[in-house]
């Protein structure tokens, strides 16, 4: 963009372009490049996102008639392996063996998205059908009215909100088969009893994997040599038989979507045409491919001709409080199957053998000889490996079969990295705007108190910490903190990606090394310069303990010797073995806790576990009855879109409520620089778009006659409150941002320069409009419907360098009001997505870009602006990937923009590390495997120099 802003402040104008070069009557207009989003092929998009596409039941005929595009795209076959052809995204699947079944070929995506899938037709499976007695609704109930009412009662929230009441009205009272007379002799207790007892034996619904109640007996050792221990019994333990759960799951219709044949996902980068390994799903991981190879080498069972496939079991165990008050808690164990899409070493083996032997000897000392747990004899038997005095059931039962209990313990991203000037710190956090749909929430006014924070809150704090902490510490310490925070946010952004390639894993490994050096520098230099003590509330809590004693507050030291830091080195290996971290994050189990917490208020608090199991059983029965009748729970689209919408943005064209008369609007904002030349700018913008001019015409100036050819009937336009911008993410998902001039107004667009020093321009949306426009062309009048955004432009600061080599976020500021193009119109189709702009608090507020006072450009009645903003490139995964050219789902044309921008920072990561900390460990550069591989890794590392 070009203008008359101060060159020492803003990079609004490239240095090779000057206002003096513009001929008389011509000027540069800020025109960003068009954004052509990359739409995944229809077979790779889940059409069930749109309720209108949802069939009531997926019949066998529908499944057979699905387009058979996947397995037919065979590229070559060698040694019974196959690889699909690269699709428009550049992705291919390489199978180690010829497969007999590929789920994405046969199963409609509606079944992949159903939260309660239909029961499979199991009449061809071995053994009797346990659900053969299930009939269509109102099975178990006298009539459909009672069935509808009981279904509503056992679904949704236990707190019947306004939404739940609307469900009652629409799904029950207004249902076609609902009759109020059917409720004349209705009894809730009788109906609940029918659910629990399942009626007569003929109509009973018996699940082979239903709840089993038993007692668990534990032998507690004593100090006596002759005593065999004290028997301790745990009453009322409820569980599902594991083998029956596996059998039932693979008999369900959802098993038709299971990936039972692993494959290697490849991506051909359009920028260099190289094939690169992509890691995303668990069934594309190295561990599954290796396990599949080992399994196929095993001899088959006598007389069995079935294929050998893997059932991926993912366990989650954690305690949860069932109520906000009181001590009621449960400790559930959840099981997930990694076969379903997430859209759902020798040294270790030796350690496992040694640890089992040591634990067995230690247990013998305790139970036979009466040794205490902390005795020298027991500790000597356990050795120096910090082994726990527990015989692990997985290692004990499955260890002889080659099972590695260490490899099954994956990293826990959510819990490991999820957890004076205090007033300034709190103020700054509270001033940070929220971003997108709950991606970054509004901070409380006491963030430093760290009260009642979840993992997502700690994540938000990390992503926004750099601007908040800037300038709060002395110069040399501030530089260390900024460097550490940037490296932490960079590592965090890489670690939580949902789709990895070889180069991104290499970048994650390199970032971890840099972060480790910065942590050591922070520990050795920063921590010794400040004395940190425990908080008064911590000391008060300690004094409440009678054994704590008295005294002053204790010193608190930064500790690097914790498991969290130790586990950081395992992330790359875990992703290679098991897929990306979202496949096995404990957040999945945490969300399932909501079901138990919803059931708990419905219990009488007596024999709680049995009642929780009973409520789960009731919902399960109703689900199977509904599926037998071809019914499914009503779904409501989260966004109001036309049927089959796959466009870039959506503005309700039929919204004519907020009429805006242009001249009246100008009178209301008289003498406001934000509205200066509003009509000429609008007509220039309309002509630019209606004549379909490209970026090369940015210096074109329209004549008065051309402007007069644009006619806006009655000089009225229509103002819209919100606009939805839809885009394809780096991992091939369709997402949308809601643009609101009052709450989420900042957007990013492609730079209009051929060789930009920064790949994007940024703008704040002041108004969203649509209008009817008549264009007079050669004596004829042509009507057009036009959508337009009125924006206030921001430009990068000239004297600020950003990128990984200088560990700085991009920094922008509003273009000064004296620049003719500080405000202007923008085509909504050019918006990429929302941008998260964080105030540069250290720069303060001021009036350098716009005069003090009320203005159409000032939000919320403010009288001035922040002098500068940092661009939150770590706000979410997709935003982060837009500053690299490694986003598989991002268009490659504009990623070349990013690659050119990276060309300004040719400094390699290795060189940056050396200059950053010349005293780092020499061990960080070991394990190089030849010059050729080293050069390839260095090239990949440079791809991340943004």
C-alpha cells in the first residue's frame, strides 16, 4: 500500500516506490491481492456439516451408490502394496498391503459425524444377535407420546434451559405422532421402571457389554513376617467387560468407518514437488504401521481364514468431582478406539524386564518378610530407576507377548502445557480482545491471581504473554523474558498441530533445543537476580497445618527438574509413533466427564455408582430404540447458512432492516476524518470491482464521468451487523470466523505488492454494507448487488523486524489520518480470516494516527488509539501456519508470498542458535547422519524462518 505516512514509522509504502513518481492525477490505491481459497474436493469434506444434506437413514442402496473414487485412484502396485494418486490438495495414501476394505469408500460421511450411530446389522456375525428383540418406537412404552416425552427427559441437559424447553415444544409437543390424550394415565416412575427392567423377556434389550457389578479384594501387607496381609474389599465396582466392549463396538455400524488397515500419508509440496511424510491420524503413525507388519507375520489360528487387523485401544483414567460443592467424586476409566478418524526401542525393552523383576523381589520382601515400603532392602531391590512398588497389570499380563508398557504412556499436552507491577499486568491482560469462537476468551481482571484456571486459560495466557510482559522488567531481563516467551509460544504452536509433516517435526525438535537453552539461561541468569517468595495466601494455608510450624515466608525457586520439562523431549517421538497430540489428548476424557456430572444431580446420592450406571443404561436403551426405527436426535445448525453453502463469506442479503442514508450518515459524522471522501472512495471501489481490475491497476484514477456512471438508488445502503468468513485450514477443515465491527473487527488480507516485506495487510472493519448499484455502460443500465467493507488500514512498522531469527511478533500501527487511503473500502472476498491484534502496551495510547475525540473509527466511545499493535501469530493453529508455507490446506500461490517474505530472513536456525547462546551444550548438535541429510534438515528448518 502507498500513502503519505511518515516513513520512519510505517511501512505503508515500499521503499522502491515514491509519491513523487506518481504522475499527475494518479495515486496508488491500497488494493490487496485476491484471495482464492483452496476448497478440498467434495469427497474429502464432510457434508453432514450442513443439516439439509442429512438423510434420515443411510440405506444399503445409498452406500452402494456412493462415488467410488478412493481405491480406484491406484497409482501403482508393487509387492502387494498400493498408493492412491495425489489429489488436488497434493495428498496420497500409501498402503503397505492390498486392503480388502476402505471405509471412506463405502460409508457416507453422515455416519462418520453421527454422535449416536445406528446399530449394525449383525445377523451375519457369529453368535446370536443380542438386540434382535428391539422393535421400533414406542418400544417399551404404551404409545409414541410417552416415548417422545421419556426421550426428552433422558436427553440434553439436566438443567432444562430455554433451549431445552424449545426442544420440548418442537420435538415432543409439536411432533406429528404426539397425542395429549395418551398421557391420561402417565406415570414417570412406571416408565423409568420399564427402562430399567426393559419390559418382558421378549422385549428386553440385553447388551453383551452391559454393566457388571463386582467387589475388588486387595491384600494389604503388614509388618508381620507370618501374616499374609489384611484383606480389603472395595464394594460396588462397576465395569464393562473389555472383550465384550470390543466385540460390541466392531458390531456397531460405526465400525464400518473404522480404519483397520494403516497407511502412510504423503504430501507433494507444490512449491518444490517433493513428497513428504504427513502425520495426523493414529492409523497413519509409524507405530501402527510397524504393529501391522508384525501382526501379519504371526501364524493364523487353525481353521481361521479371517484377516488379522488391529483394534486400537486408547484408555483414559482420571478422577472428577461430580459437584461444585461437596466431596462427591468418581474415578472413571474411558476407552476410545483409535481406528475411528479424529475428525475424531531396545533400551526400553530391557528396562521393562529389569523393573518387573525388581518389583517382584521387592513385593516378596514386603509380603513374606514384613519389610516396610521405605526399607533399605526394598529400595535396593527397586534400584536406581525410580520404580514404583506396583506390579503394572499391562506389563505383567502383556509383557511376555512383547508389549511395551513405556511406549503406551503418551505425552499429555493439555495438563503439561495447558497449567510491584501486578496491577499493570492485570490491566494489560484485561485489555486484550477475545478472538474467534472461544479460541481466546476475554481475560479476567485478576489474571495474576491464577484462580480457577483451566488448561485453555493457561494456553491463552502463553499466547498473549509477550505484549503483556514487554517493558515490565529492566532492559536485559526484559529481553530474556521476551525471548523465552516467544520460544515457548513457538514450541507450543508446533506441538499442538493437528497435522504434521517431516519439516514441521524437524522444526519442533529444533525449537525444543532453542527453548531448552533459553530455559537454562533464564534459570541461571534471571532467577538469581530476583528473590521470589511464597504468596501470603500460600503461607497462610501452610500455617493452618499444625505440623507446619511458624516462621516467615519461604523462598520459591524455579525448578527445571520436573516431569513437564522432561517430557518435552518426547513430543516428536510420540507424534511419529502415535500421530498428532489431539489423537490422544486427555482433553477428550475431560469432556466426557460432563456426562457423569450431568447424571449426578439426577441421583439420590445413595449408592451413587449404581445409579450413574443406571442413567447411562437408560440413554443407551433409548438410543438403540430410536436407531431401530430410523430416528435420530434433531440437530441444529450452529450457523444460519443457505443449503449446501461452500462459499468464502456470507452476508445476509435479505437484511434490509438497518437502512443507511448516505448523506444523513455524513452529516452525523461531519468533520470526522474517518468519513472523509466517503462517497468518492465508495464509487472508486465500485468501479474497480465492476470493471474487474486487478492489482496492477492500483494507481488508476477514475474520472468524474466514470464516477457519475455509478448510481446508488436514493443514496441508500444497508448496514449489516456481522459477516461470516469461511476458509480451509491447514489440516483441510472448513472453519469460519464471524466479523463484527463492534467486537471482532480485525481482519487480514494478502499484500498487494509483488515482493512484499510482510505477506499480509491488516484492517479494522468499521462497517459491513450491501447495496443495489446501477452502472451506466454505453447507454444501458445494469443492476448489481454489491457487498463492501469499510475499513481502517494498519501498516507494519518500518523499524521493527519480526520473525524467528529475531524472536519478535509482527508489529503494526494505524495509518495516519493525513494519508488519503488511511480509510477505504474492501471487497469481502479478499478477507482471509480474522486477525488477533494485541495492543503494544509498552508504546501506550495516543493520537498520532487520529485526532483526539469521538470518531466513527473509535470503538466503544474511546477517544484515542493504541499507538501500535502486535499481531498474534500464535492465536491458533491455522493463524500460526499462515506465517509458514507448510500449510497443506492453504493456497500455494499466496504461500509463495510467505516464502518471499521468509527470504528476507535467510539466517538459518542453526546460526541463530549459535548467536543466541554461544555457551549452549555441545550435545545439542550430535547425532548428525551424513552431510546430505544435514543439508536437507537445514533447508527444512529455513522454511520456518518467519
